[in-house]
């Protein structure tokens, strides 16, 4: 706590003294930011080194397998994350039933994911045998992601530092292994296996920290059939929404790998890997979300006031990121990946303009969960996914990976901004979006 506290300027520390909720949020944000900074740093250094070592073609094969499995992750996650966090906050006495039931549902979902992926790649004879093996290796790792249930508990208590430590320790170990295998000229299959081992390590670390610091035990978790019904009743729109999100975020890479070639996918993926700006919005909104839920129950005026402040900060941050990355994209790609990935610079520039709409969309998604309007989440993401698929089919044959980037940008705009106009309960958010462009509000 003292280390994190020392990072904050003294005038901020003075402002938050005696305000426990705000203090917990800020310290939680610091921990989550620390995790993302480590992830980004190692991603930029070790991840770029892996991409350089493998070259665009092998890097494309690896990313095709990752993207293909990612299309079906909604089967594993079941849209439970925010629902479980909300319910633990509202029903703390049922935490062991909620965690046990969530773990069970995620485990069943992960097993189902593996079965479905195996059936699809066998029936449709997806790509080469090597890539099909890569796909199955990566899908196996999702079984161990069932232990992400523990993250929901830490998040509900605004104590993400333990899940951060679990992820960071695992990431450092895997990064060291990647460096070792690069130096020893390992094949691309080794790096595929490392992605699954990473998930296993994170799960192990989460269990250890939960046992040590939660004053609880996973042995106390209980399966509760009433909560199964309740969770699935609330989350089914988010399951469908998760499917649409998965398609929206990954279909471009799968279509590039299928319609063009692995080398083009490798170049495209190199640019997309640098699309890390969304982490700030996710960290801040995840940290604020439990407090927003509590505020909504007590004071609606204060609730909307805090929501507007969140929009103010995120919109301007998104604009800053878009402009900065566009200006620096060429230098970034050349320094990290080298001349063989030079085509990724334009892709990165186009994708950088997603940040503004993406930040707005992330906050909107939290708002819909707090308001229990999860059906609208599905409609929004479904519209974005359909737009992305149609535009990719139209643009990739003529403009290649540039066309895929334009398709993604337009579809994010449709999903995160334009779709709000179709629903009476979300139109006010677009008004709040425009209100955020008043720079004087941000200064204040």
C-alpha cells in the first residue's frame, strides 16, 4: 500500500484522505495500471522479439490459431464477469455459492468450447494440419481459465492487486521462457504451447493468493442450482453479446488468414498487438463499477454526475491516443518489428482512431450492466459484428489488410456510438458524449 501510495502526488493524497471509497478505487487503479504497464512492456520487448524471430508467416500461423479459438471464448466465459461482481457486491453472504457456481459454469463452458472447436476444425478441414494442432493446444488452455472466477472476487472487493500479482508473476516466467527458446531457435509450436502454460500458471497463482489473502478457501465454494438459474437468466444476453464481441474483435484476422495468406495476417496482427490503449478505460471502469452500483442505489443524481465525469476523462484520453499513435506509427513499427513488418504502420494508424469510440463503448457497457439492460448490449455488439463481417467481405478482396482495418474502424463506430441512437434508454449517453468535448469541464 505504501509503495502504491507513494506513486500518487501529494495534493491527490490530501484530497482522498478520509474518503475510503475513492482511496480504494485509486489504489486499485494503480495496481491494475501496474499490471498493464508490465504486460505492455514485456509485450513490446519480448512480444516484438518473438514476432521478429518467427517472421510474418509463422507469426501469422500462430495468430490464426489464437484468433480462431477466440471466436468461441464466449462459450467459456458465459458473460458472467460483471454479473458475478455485481451480485457479490449486493449479496456478500452468498459469496461461496456464487463463486462455486460460477467456477462450475465456466468449467463446463470451457469443456464445451474444446468439443465444438474440435468438431468444426475436423468437419471443415480448417487450414493445414499444423494449424489445426495449434488450435487444439490453445483451446485446451481455456479449461484452466475457469480459475478466473477468483478474479471476480478480488474485483468485487476492489482488491485487484492479488490478481495483478498472479498475472505478473506468470507473465515474467513465460517471458523468460520465450527468450530462452528464441536464443535456442525453437519452432513456432513451442510458443503456442507457452500460451497454454501461461493460463495454467495464472490459475495456479490465483488459487494460492486466494487461499492466502481472502481469509477463505476454494474448498468452501458450493454449487447452488438456484444461482445457476439466476446467473444464466441475467447473463444470457451477455453470452450472445460476448459471441458478437468475439466475432467483432477476431473475425478480421481469421478472414485475412483464410482469404489472403499467413504472411499478411502476421503483418496485420503485429499492428493489432500494439492496440493496447483500451486497457486504461477497462482498468478505470472496472475499478469504479462497484462504487457506481452502490451510488445508483442511494443517489441517482450523483450517479449520473459521476458517470459524466468518467466520460469527460475517457473521451479526451481517447483523442490524445489517436493523434499520438497516428503521428508515431511508422517509427513504432520500424523500431519494434523491423522492415519486414513495415506494412503494419498504416494499419496501426487506422486502428488508433478506434480508441475514442472504444472508450465510450466500454463505459456504455458498464452502464447497461448497472441498469440491467443487458439485452441492449447484445443488440449493440451484434450490429457491430454484422457490420464488420459484411465490410470485411467487401473490402478485403480489393484493399487487403487496409480494407480489414477500415472495416473494423467503421464497425466499432456503429457498435459503440451509432447503435445508442436506436434505443430510448441509451440516447442520453450520446448527449453526454458530446457534452464531454467541453474542454472547460475536463479542466474543472
